[in-house]
C-alpha cells in the first residue's frame, strides 16, 4: 500500500506529455503579410486613454501595488518590467477563445481566435507586480498596448484574486461582449478548426495554444479545458 501511494504521488509529479508538439505546430506556419490596421475601424484617442487611466487610478490607492494578471500570452511573453510574480486564482471569470483575430494570428479571409476572460467559472494564471514607477505612465502604457478600437475588445478591470502570498487586486482585461472582435459563443469543433488552420504574421493559433498550455504546465497550472483543446487540435493537424 505504501509503495502504491508513493507511485501515485510520483505519477502526479511527472510532467504531462502534450499531444500538440512543436512538429505539429510547425505544420501550421506560413508566411503571412501584415495587413496593417483596419482602415474602417475607429481607434481610441488620447482623451479615451486619459479617461480610462483616471478611472483605474481612482480605484487603486497610490500605496497599493499595481499587479497585472496574465492568463494567456502574457504568461510566456510578458514584455513588461515587473519585480514579482505569483500564481493567482481569479474567481468569476474563465479563459475563453472568444476573440476573433483578423490580424496578428489570423486574416480577414481566415480569422483566428485568441483568449479573453469571459464571465463564469474561475481562472488560475500569473499575477505580475509592476515596479513603483509612475503609476499613471504604467497604466497608460498597458492600456495603449491592450485596447485600441472603439468599442474596445477588452474592458480593463481591477479584480480581486487569491494567491499563496495572500489576496491581491490586479488589472485584468476581460472581454467586451459588445466589442468589434467578440466572436460569440462557439462550439468546441469551431474553436478547434480555427486554431488548427489559422495563421497571421505573428504566427498560428496552434502556436498560441501550444505555448500557453506548455507554460501553464511548467508553473503547475493545469487547465483541463485547454488540455483537451490541445489534444483535439493536435489530432486535427495530424489528420490533414
């Protein structure tokens, strides 16, 4: 019995083997020319960013640290200066491939999908604590990187989370269901098809999924839904 318990413990500690491999992801790559910003879209201006920054500043006291919550590509490609990171749990929101991409990881002819936080469930990700620099400048930089169109694809929110280091409040970008890029509720089959076939000048949907799942697993975060998706996407690519 002791040996059985020990073997089960070792099995849980061993890393899972992904079905979606680098070789399968490489099959999805193709050279795509950047189409550039959509000339028909309406973009946010300085006044819009100032208003959003002011709203967030009013919700976050100056003596409270600024955290940013990563649930997708921010985990493996943060591109932000930070002084600490923690695995954090956000309740009331979940990862969802609900954002249509006609640029970056898709095209207008073959739209891709990216994740956003949508209502319901829970999400375990990584919270990054930014340094003690100019709060307004930090918020403005984050907003300009994440939200660009009117109506915005994301709503910036300060949300309460839990972590091993205690509770924290972090800036998270949640889906705007009335935004121009909201894909609406999609079937699992539709999500798998888009991830397995879409590609933009930043790379493919399969690459995005692969890196997200791999980096979550490396941090001990197992998302059962994403794990199933990578298995299905791998099978779809392998069958083509």
